[in-house]
C-alpha cells in the first residue's frame, strides 16, 4: 500500500514538473497591442443606477468607460437619455452628454485607459398606470482609428520567362485577426503586375474591411451630431482608408461589398514600386472614422410612496398653470412646480408622428399657436443646415432674389445659403408658366411669345420689349433692379 | 508481482514526462530528442575532407548573429548579421559573391559591411588541401540598424537570406580497363576486365560524377558517365549567369535565374592520361553544356581503341564546370517596444 502511495505521489509531482521550462522564456514583453475588436466599452457600475428607487428621489447613473482598442480617444462623448414613457418623468440634472478622453492600449498599459462618468438624475413623476420599469439608453460616440500593419511579400515579377522559385516569401492571401478597433481589416489579397517600362511594378492590394464592433459608423466630422440624433450614420463603404508601403502613399478606392461575404467591403489600393529582390515589408492601412456604440439599456423601477404627492407630472410653474399640460390637480410638487395631469404638451398630443414639437425656432409656415409652454412654439423645427442638403426636410434652392423675398420664387424654405442668396422653393421665378417651366427650370432662350422677367425700364415704346400683358409679384428685384413678368409680344432692336 | 508492475509503470511514466521537459532553446534537458539545428554540430559539412563529400561552399549564420528576437527601442536600433563561409570542396573559389536579401532595406539599413564595404561582398576561398584540411574560411559581417519603423507596427518578422554565387569544378579520374579483345575467352587471365567499376565516394564538389559504365568492342570504347547535383537546396546554373559586377537588376545569379539558365553543366572532353597510345575521343553526346533533369544527366562518349594488344588500366579525366548557388535563411522577430 505504501508503494502505491509513493508511486502515485511521484507521478503527480512529475506531472507538474513536466510543465517546467528552463532557460530563456519565449517573450519578455508582449508588445502586440493591436488586437481585439472593441474600441470604447461602456458598462454600468453595479448598483448605479439602483434597480429600484423611491418616487421623487435622486440617483446616479454611473458608467465605467474602458478603451480596449489601440487608439487614443481624444474627443469622446457619452449620451444618457431617458427613452421610456413620459418625457418628463426623469430629469438629468447635469448635461445629458459628457465628454471624455481615454488613452488606448500601449506597451506600458496593456489594459487601456479607464474612467468613470457619473450622471445625476432625479425622478420627478411616475405614470398613473403600473409600469414594469423605466428605461434609459446610453451610447458612446468617439473618434477612432483602425491601424493595420501587415507583413506582405514583394517578389519581382517579370513578363519574360518565369524565374525559378527562389523567393523568400509567397504572395498568398492574408487573413488577419483583429487590430484593436471596432472596424477591422479582415483579409488582404495581393497582385503584382510585371515590370513596366519605368522599371517599376504596379502592386495592388484588395483590402477587406468589416465592422466588428457591433456599433454604427459616422464621419469623423459629424459623429457628435449623430450622437445627438441630428446627423446620420454612414455605411462601411463610405469609410475613407489610406495605405502606405515603403514610405509610398498608395491610392485607395472603394470597390463595394464582397459578394461572398456581404459583411465585408472591398477597397483596392495600388502604387508603383521598384522591386529588385524578393523580400517582405510592412503594409500600413489606416481608417479614421467616428463610432457610435451599440445602445446599452438600463431599466429601473420606481416605487410610489402613499401620500399627498402629485401622482401625475410636476411641471415647471413658469411654463404656465398646467394650461398645455392638462388640468391642474391636487398633489404636492417641489417648489416652483405644479402638478398636472399630462406629461406631454398639447402640441405633442395633437401632432403625433408628424414631426411637430415645441421649439425655439420654427420652419416657415408650420406654426400652431398656443400649444407649447412658455416661449416655445408648436411647429416643425427650423432646419439649420444647408438649404440644398439632402437631409433637409424642407429642402429648397439657393437663388439670388435681387433684394426681394422668396415670393416670386415660390416661397421661402428652411436652410442656409451663401451670402447674397436666399433659400426659396424653386430656382426660377413664377413668371414662367407651368408648361414652359416644366422639368428643366430654365428660361427659354426665345423670349417672344413667352413669359419672361424683364426690367421695368425696358418695356414700352422705343424700349427693347413690348409686352402683351404684364404681371407683378412673379419676378425678383427691387428699385432699379425691379423686374416685371412680361408676355413678350415683340423684341424691338 | 503487482508491486513490481507498478514500479515498472512508474519508471516508464518518469521517462515519458522527463522527455517532455525542454529548455528554452528547444534542446532537451537531458540530451534526448531532436536538436533544433544541426548546423552547430561538428558532424556537419564544416568537417568534410578533400575530394570527398558533396559540398562546395558551405555557409551558415553565426550563432546569435542575427538573434532570433530583436527589440526595437528607437530609430537606430542595431543588430548584426554574420555569415560564416567555408570551402569544403576540392576546387579553389575565386570571386564568389554574397547577397543578403529578404527584408525591406528601407526599414533595415546596413551601416558597415566587412569585408568590402558594400553588397555584394566578393571573396576567395582556398579548397580543402593537405595543408588546409578544413578548407578556406571567411566571415562576412553586416552591421545593420533599424531606422524607418513603420508607424503603428507591432512587429516585423523578415526572413533574412544569405545567397552565395560562385563558379566551381568537379574533377574525377575513374580508372578504365583498356581491353582490345573484350570478348575473348573468359578463362583467360587478364589484368583487368571491362565492367562498371567506378565506386563513387564524392569528389569534393556539389555536382558529382556518380557512375561510369564502360562497354567495349575491338574498335571502340563506350563510356556512359552519370552526373548528378548532390545538394537538394543547391542550384546549379549556366556559369555564364555568374557575374559579381551586376546588381539585382541584371539577369544573373541570384536574382534573375530563369528556368532556361538552371541545371546546366559544362564539361570538357574526357581525356585519357598519358602521352603514349591511348583511346582517342570520337565524340560525346549531348554536347556541352548538358542539362540535368531531376538533378541528373548522362553523357555518352565514344573513343577509338588504341592500336595495341595490351590490356591495361588507365584513368580518364572528366572535368565539369558550372555556376552554383547556395543559400541559408534565418527568421528574425523584431518587436516594437519603443515608447510613442
């Protein structure tokens, strides 16, 4: 029996010893920080927010931010918004958007940057009905970069008789892992054309890009607008990439989605290189973009306290005495607030799903009076972007009205134009009849027997134009530039 | 009995685990198992003898030069590449030249090359002789720096290749039986008999004459000479493609050898030694240069028998000349630990 114990003990000891390794270890420092498919990771701090709170009590939403990618985040934002029923049930006491910056992974900090953001929130009311929970959405928006460094093979290719295979490497397709960013280069295919007359070979790389982070992509210029719900995300094929090999910038263009794997988008990068001998070198591919994390949902319950608290909505008293928020009702509210039966304004209740809301500035012709609290107006929001932007819901044309309003041009539209121009409904004055204007929107060259805007001073005897009839208010211009809509009977030389 | 079985089982298990225990460089701790490289053994070509073996020039990277792992800390991080060269064969090497390739010379730049100062490095090496049984020896040292590290790159793992091109010769003197009456009675006591009697034991060259078959009539002597490239990784090529003065852009060894250039061996007309009556060469086919197929070729030569009734042995001098390329490769792992 003793023999058995000794034998088993020896075997166990040797089992552990066989894992030993003497001599030098394989690596002293792990310098590979370009791994992983995430950039910013947001998680809630345990208990913040709490799963349940009491009616009207303040609480915090605590967020842990980690930069698990290889790029520093210099201008990141976290947006917290209440997305549940009843717009005014919760009041985020700070700004609902907070800025942050986090360094990425590095040799000296393999875990990446870490930070905590706290949002102070107050519950102001609860729903009359029993709700299973109230929901908050949290997203992160940040600027990021994908940087892929790939070892590629350059073998001289000659149009002459094939050379013997003494190359040190081969130009097989390269399948890549992650690069420490939410957009990754997944695959690279290489093609080398034989030497041209210049002595250089044209080298092509097909670069396959994929969104592996689970979030959305935005342009670097407007990811903060997207964060606030005012801009649009873009597709992967709209990301701009750049590539460099042997200190030469390559020319890169998008090709489109990979038919075999539609999640990947193909870009082609090329340059001319002098390849004298077979060797490996580094291909650097870079993409810069804004990234929006997938929304995190947080749910919490609000427990009502029996008593004389306002069971509906506490609205700021300065907005009126519940006039647009339903009838006033009994119930205690914090100082400066009134207990009203409705949590949404009359404007929102009367205009559901048609783009109306309470705004400071309105799109032309959309005002619906007396349905918003305080100085806010019930209307469609004035678009502050470009007059001719595709995203402009009230898109128009930038025209020179020669000092008049847009009335001769079909009315005003929302949006900004360059100095001296106004945003109007159409680019040509109303003087043209509908049939003549047609789809071209261009004045006909032949004015005779047509309506045309002419200077008042050019009509009449001994003047360039004789009009069969004239109409005002359909042509632009004021003062000496004032034009009249004239049905041209004849042109007088 | 049971205890004995358990003891035997325990001993076998111990042996099994112990053989799994390795040192950091892949060597087994107790001398069992395969070694990571045969190139550091004394039994490799670096101990060959004259006119024996299949080696011409042998080369290897010196230990730790380059090291297998290099840490790039800043622009100018240095490392050395040292190539050891030895002529293990029987022929003098003149104006051999060495190139280092396989890596991006924008990233890794040489700062000093000894000897010569620049690539390719040309050198001469004595053959193995009685006075130099190890053969001529040379080292080429290339001091490099890592300069233009590509931004955002964590590591670069080039394979450094040292290629040496040189001209070489193979000389063999198989002994042939000259018998004017090869079909006479077998019972006759002759000094020698016509047969395939050449025993190959290497000629101290990478391209060898591996066999000589002999057939004779009363008028003619036929020789069938077998030629073979003995090195799997060595490349024999048309010696016209050897040119140390041309760079990577030229059509010469090692960069631009084409299929039509390789496996070509020139030969001189075989000649029987001696000044007296001897077989005279009529013709040899195929003409020089011959082309090796699957590393082998055969030369057929026809001689006229001398006008004599004497039966005797005589060596026939066979000489091959060709260009040869040897190369060695080594992977280097350069890791970026520079602070940004």
